[in-house]
C-alpha cells in the first residue's frame, strides 16, 4: 500500500483529500494534531510517534525528526535503499502534505514577543518538504491545499502523479522553504549582509520601451502583481506596474477616502472626501488632460458610484482594496481596462530598493512625518482653519511627487502639481499653470526648504495664501520676511520628503 504523511497547520480540504486517497487504498501517517483530525473523521491513521517508537518531546518541538521518517521520504527505488528501510522497520513514504508554522503572520502581529516569534520557526516541517522535494522523482510533496485536487485527480486517472507535476510541486516546495528562511533571516537581521529572494510572476511583453525585455518578480512565491490579483484586462505592462506602485503608495498615505490619479510616475490629481465618488471629480479636475491614459488608485472598496463617474475617460488601470459586484460589472464593459484587486496588500515592507550600476541602494520607506514631529508657524499670521485643512492635505500629497515637489491645494484636493524639475521656481510655475484661476486662495506645499525667497514671491504672485515646507535653510529669514510682506502664513514641519 502507498503511504502518505500528513503534518499540516492548515486543515483546509484535508479530510476530502485524505478520504480520496483512502478510497485508492492509501495508508496514513500523521503528526499529533493532524492525526486527531483524521481519526475523528473515521479515517485510520498511525501517529508518527507510534510509527517511529519515539514520542514527541520538548513540547512538540521534535515530532517528525527521525530516520524512519526522513529515510522513508529520501529512499530511492533501489534494493539497497529498501534494505536500509527494512533494517530500521521503516516504509517508503510516497507522499507528504505539509504546511509550515505561520511565522510571517505571527511576527506581523502587533506586540509579538521575540521569544514567542521564535516558537513559530518550523524545523521538522521544513525537513519534510526538503526531503520529499529532493526525492520528487519518487515522492510527491504538497505545500498547499490548493494542490490536493490536481494530485488526487491524477492518482485516480493514472494511478500515479505525472513527473511534470511532481517536479512543479518540488519547485514550489523549495521556493516556499527559501522564502520562509528569508523571512526568518530578515526578522533576526540587524545590519550587514542583505539577501533578497525574488520569485518570477510573469514575463512582460516588453519593458519601458519595445526593444527592452522585462519580467515582474515578487517576494512571495505564487503571489500576484504587487501582491494583488488582476481581475480583468490585458496583462499589466512594465510601465503600468511602476505607475500603479506610485499611485498605491500615494493613496495609502491618507486616512480619509482618497483617489489618486497617476501619469508617468507622478500624481496629476489627488483628493480626499467623505466617499470615493465625492473625491473622484476634484482629483480629475486637478489635471484632466494628464488624466487621459492614467492609472487610478483608491484606498476604499471601488463602488458603483465612482465607477459610473469614470464615463468615457480612458484609464489604463485601477487599483483598489476590493471591487463591489456592481462596480465590477460596469468596469467589465471597458475591455482594455486593467483592474487590480489589492486586498490588504498595503505597502508594508520596511525597506525599498533601487538598482544602481554594480549594486543596489536600500532605505527605509518614507511613510510620512516621523512620530513626534512638531510643526510650527514661522510667520506673523497664523493659518486660518480652512488653510490648515489644505496645508495638512497638501503636505501628504507632495510626498508622492517627484522633487522638486510643489503642490497647490484647495481644501482636500490638489488644484495644481509641479515636480521633477531641477529648480523649484519652475515647479511653482507648472503647478500654477495647471491650477489657473484656482490658485487664487489656494495653499502650497513644498517637499524641501527654500534657499531663496523667490519661491514665496512666485507663490504670492499666483494668489497662494499659505505655505507649508520643511524649513531649515540658512536663509529661512528671507522667506519668512517675504511671507510677512505678502500676508502669507507659513508653517515649518522640520521634515523633508524628497522623492528622486
């Protein structure tokens, strides 16, 4: 009789799979908790401790680490290996289904103690997976309940699992153990060597340009683009992914329902409101010309109300935590629109990386002002309540704009954005050109300080009434004096948000 070993923390579909194997004449081994579940369902199973003659020890830290288990998985179809197993009263183990302790989710819990996190490091499970994966030419290794159906179907149809399937399952197992070990290393890591484990998601049609090859990778094997799931549309392109990344990062800086429209890595419109439908039009009005062929990200479920507002605007992609069925139906009529459901995949990694010639640079992600940051009013005039609303919003919005970043805002909506220029005055001019008459009475945010009063003079010319900027220039007094002369309020944050 073929022998299957079960040691799973995720019991999803376990009984259905085991029942199907039992009908095919399989015998079962299982570790303590899994054995109880199978036995309670009326399935005959031998506990690993009884099979090996060695009880679990160290509060369950050691269960499956035994020659009879490892040998049963690693043994080849040879007389010599069969004799070795017979000598220790062991059998060939033909299949192992195992998923590891959820280490990543354990350390993601707020306030988890270091010692508790260490208890979630799986040892025996990793050994089972690696042993079976190494011997995939004979053994079958299953790491996810999603693969139960494929394995069972092939066993019923052919009496065996195809070589190609066994090889693919082995590859998946090694990818999982590599990712698992990498997450542990990152958890324990302080400073020094950095290891990145990247797993291919898909080959892209081309890169930034038609003559460039491109692929997209993820930190987790089997994940979707950006950790999300594409619901409709053509495959995402290289440029789509970069724009979606910029939009998704930007929109998640805001607590209120927010819409962010991005074109060529730069936001052209951001707005917050009580709901997405109310935020959409102000975001679009910020720069409707650039919004053509853009990507849109929102930080709330994408619903029917905002879907209807899209009208005939050509949008490349939309990213949202989820989509209502009504919105999905409306969007499905836009054949070329790519829709990416992000779920809870907020930007959560601590670091971001960029390639340079012969290397990479790494930095912690800028998630906004550090805790404890204190703003101060530097001018004679304090901002009004209305100006404060605009200043707080503009300060968050400018963090996602390429330096030198300038954002004009009215209330909780951008009315003009300028960035990516080598001089800040030009960025003010670009923002003013986008805003037009709306600049009169608006507020302005700058990602970095003003070394000269020329930015203040330009802002006053266009009707800006209040400014927020980091401060810290040796010539701050000149900008303060210019603000006082024009009756502008100016707030210093003490924090810079360059984005190169």
